[in-house]
């Protein structure tokens, strides 16, 4: 029986660049960084929100053959670059303050914080085009 979501795959073009962005810019922590001897060149790299040990992002380079044909890998990269390959949502208790902290670390927002029916949210992209939203949800009345 399924127990919980543990990892979410995030396609990246360069794991070192992704590691720097997700840790230094967004403030996530490294969970695992292992190269598997039985799969030369395969690096299992995960990061997560400090204080939330049950979930992590697996920062995976877009693979080539035999996993993806070259045209498939190119298509994945093209979709990523457009920001339409899905997205990540991070919760915060103060969207505006969090966005100011991110901007101070060099993050460029693609959408400044805005009031929405569900709260306040803002958007940014990682260096590979993946869409990321920062959301301050409005409490639901009990």
C-alpha cells in the first residue's frame, strides 16, 4: 500500500548548476548526492525543504540513449525551456517577504507576488526553465 509521496523528479540540464540554484538561491538542503558504480555516470541527487524530511526533489539530468532517444531528450529540454514541463509549488507564511529574500539571493521573479482568491503567490523559474511558484495560502475557515 502506498504510504506517502517521497520524491518528485525535476529535469535539469546540469546537476551542479541545479544543486547551486536549489541550495544557494532557494535555500533547500542536500538529501542525497551519490554516483552509482553499477550505472557509470548516473548521479542520484536530491534536495528538500529543511524541516520537511519526508519529501525531496530528485534533480535528474535529461537522459540520452538508451533511456531517451536523442529527439525525445531534445523535446523534453524544449518543453522545460518554455516553462511548461509542470511545476513546483512551495508554501510560505509570507510570500512577499520570501520573495524579497529570494531576490536578495539573485533570484529573478517571473511574476511578483499577487493577491489571488486562494492567497498570495509569485512565480520564478530555475535555470532550466522549470516553473516554480511560492504560495501563501489563505486559511480556510473552520
